[in-house]
């Protein structure tokens, strides 16, 4: 499974540098997660780092 950023994203950019697989990037209006490379931080961290830093809780399991 991968993570997904919902439309509630405020484009703050807090999540992008936290991703160990560089799967997060700025989209047209909000940040997006590449579901082909997102590993939910498995093998890197115990919890999803993007979720832990998101100020509006807009990152969910895809």
C-alpha cells in the first residue's frame, strides 16, 4: 500500500523532505505522493513520517 494526500492539503511542504524514498512532490495545486515508490516508510521508520509532520492531517492510506 501507499499513502495519498487529500484535497485538504495546504501545500505547506512539510512532508516532502521527510520522505525517505523521495516519493512526495509539488503537484499542480497540492503535494502528491508517487504510489509506485511510496513504501509507507517500511524499512526506514516505524511510522509514516509524512503523516507525523502534516499540520492538517490530510495524508491517508491510498
